[in-house]
């Protein structure tokens, strides 16, 4: 007698995760592949664990596998051990990005995400008391509709532009519009709180430093119009935000300080 497997999964509310499908594929009697179908332009990392009876996995469990952009990837294969009854249960967790290869260098320098000749106050910096506890993120105060530029080149792997909801409560967090750009080192930049219909790029676009990508807004968890910027390295437990050095007008590079005003 053969018992079918049941699927249990953990997923975070990131809409980009809807572009990845994890499923089982029966190759032959007693041989089952767990596969990932990636319809995005960036990689996903998938943690798979399972409970097996009279079956073995071709990789040590739990396993973390990377689903390649625009491709179908075999994450793990289960094979029956003998002719007796067999069954399996599997569960998985998905994050956007390649957790195995993403890295970041302190020598990387970012351009301010706004136009030359403009100056904006950094009203909340790393570990800010309002919403940045434990995060290396930056909030620039700027009026709605300000042109937001790419701080570094990369590929657009996530966008949201359909929300017009913003409030000073965490309950509004998922309502923020954004652009996600993956860099060549696997880190991901997040530009957040954008105005409704203000995203000027689409998934798959290759953007250059200084290219217009969006218009700033006041959507999501926000007390007023501003641009939230952060760079993170994906991992299976969340997002590891990273310190980012910016190019100053005097040619030096620096970590930005909360409360200071910066210009290009």
C-alpha cells in the first residue's frame, strides 16, 4: 500500500514568493522529486524538510537548495527503500534571493537615491527607535512624488505599486509600495513607501546607478512622506540588513548618521 505525501509550508507575505511554485513530481513508482518552478528574474532559496517512512532522500535533510531564475529546479528526491508500504510528508520555507552565494563588501560605495542638487534629512538611521530596531535601514524625509534613483546597478526582482494606504501603525506595514533590486553580489536593495503607481521599472529590468526607478510616497507603515532605503543579504530566517557606504560630495565615503542632512 502506498501513502501519499502531505505538504506543509511556511511562507512570508512577500508577493514575490507567489512567483515560485514548490511541488512534488512522481518520476516513477516510489521515486518522488520535490521541485521548484521559478517564474521570477532572481533566485529563490528553499529549505525542505521531510518525514520519511521506508524512503530515503538523496540529500541530508533539512536541505537548502537554490531555485534558478526562470527555471525548474529539483530540490530533493525521495526514493522508496523496498517493496513495502512507503509514505512521506514534506514542508518547505522560501526566501527571495540566493542565500548560498550572497555576500557584501565594505568597499562597495552607493550613490544617494535622489537627484544631484537636492538635499534631504536622514530622520531615522540604523536601529532607529520608531521602526528600525535591529535593522540597518535609512529613512530620508522627502515630499511625495520625489524622483527616486537607483543607488547601485542591478536587476529588478520585485515591485509593488498598487497601494494608496499608509498609517503610523505596524498594521499598515504590508501596504507599502516598493522596488527590490538584486545586485551582482546577491544582496538586495529595498526602496520603500513609494507613491501609488509611482514605480517606473518592472521585474527583469536591468537598471544603472542613477536611473529613475520610482517616485517617493507615504504608503505602508509611515508617519509622513519619506523614502526608506536598505540593503540586505537574504538568509533562511529573514533579512540581514547591511551597513552601506555612500559617496559624499567631497569625494569621501561614509556611513550616514541619523539627524544629518545630505546632498548630492
